């Protein structure tokens, strides 16, 4: 069982007079995919750089398996990261790029070939990486992150440049690695992908944590206590539902809005009252809804709508 964790403890970081991290504090546990989300300028990339020892915090600390990254011997055996897929020598082949990294970490040539196979680049491994598409470079960056077979994985926008097949593959890869007991931290703006893949999410804004909870729990709390019913006899439906204490109102000639009772109870009440209905829908928030609610006041760069821009 993997007992590695990623711990970010009360990290503050300034760049000049700009405050990038304002007491960032969370833990990433093994065996689940943790999403890391927030608006541009929220501090996600800086946090990842602090975890990987690329930026030093002004105060606080970041640990991988209880140690700062700089203290890890052969760090790729402990934590693999995709931070910038463009960080490669374009005249070097993909295989040679990975061999260069592998030798610095005491890893075998066999391992290089294994990860090239895993990410689907075996047949183009001897092509110069500078000629790769963005999606292929992403796969090469993922291969580099996995070279050391690490117990902890950090991915910053891993879906960039991926076609639909690549997105499905990436989702399955991350889920399978979490199932193996690894620590998986994924920073992404694609809320729909995280909702389908992540178990837990850390939402940040202006350098601090806004929410740190399970995806299902966040969505349940954000969901409206509302059930929508399609029926040809809305008045009868409203009467029956109000009789059991629900708050019900007619939205249009074929639709009722109900709150105060769950969807299953709505079905029971209407059935017992012999009110015909075609559809009962519990209104449920998405992860994107949760994200927008939490970060509505934290956006650093906000555009205007077309009419506003012309005023």
C-alpha cells in the first residue's frame, strides 16, 4: 500500500509585491484522483512549482512522502510531473529525450521503451520531438513523468492538445493509477473531465483554498432542492404535493416546480393521487456550477460581454 502523500502546509509566496500564495494548505491522499482547480492567477502553477522545488516558499512548506522535493534522491522515483510539455530539445528524438532523463535517475533503457509503449509513442519514438503535435508532446511529457514508476503523480493541464481518443485514454490512465494506490493531483480547467474522473477536488482562488472536499459532497451541497415535474394536469399535481407539505408551483402549462421533498417522494405522492406525469427530474448541480459559485469573487482577469464592451 502506498503511504506517500503530498502535503502543502500554510505556504505563502510573494513575487515582488504580488502575493501569489496566501497560506495555501491541503493534503493529497493516495488511492484517489484529486482535482486542483481555480481561475487564472489563483496560484495553482505556483503551488505545483513549490511542491516540485522549482520555487521556494516565503513561509510554510510542501512535502512529498514527508520530505521536501530537494531532499529526494532520484526524485522521479518518488514523484512524476507534467508541468510544461514544451520543455524539450526539439532536435532530439523522443526516445533519446527519455533516455537522457532516465540516465540522470539511474533508470533502465527497458523502462524507457515501456513508457513509450504505454503512452502510444513506440512507433514514432525515433522521430525528432520538435516535429510532434501538441497532443504527442503531451504524451511524451506524460511518459517522462512515469519513467520512475513513482507513487505520486502531478499533472498540470494534461488534456491540452488531446483529441477525444486521447482524453479518454488520459482519463482511464489516471483512474487506473489511482486504483493502484498512487497519489494523483490533476490541475485542469476542464470541469467536465474532472467531474467524471476525480474523487476529490481542491478549489483555490487568490492564493488560498476555497473548498477542499469530495466531488459528490460539493455537488450535493450546491444542488438546488428542486424537482421538476412534466404533467398535463399541473394544477392537480400542485394540489396533491402541497397537501403533503411540499412547496409546489406551476411553471408553465406542462411543468411543475417542487421543493421540500425528494424526487422519490414526489413520484409516490403523484402516483397515490392518480396525477399522470411523464418525467420527474431532480435538479443537480455540476462541478462547473460548484466551481463558478465558489470562485465568482476570485477572478483576477474578467472579460465583458459584447454589449458591455461597446458602451
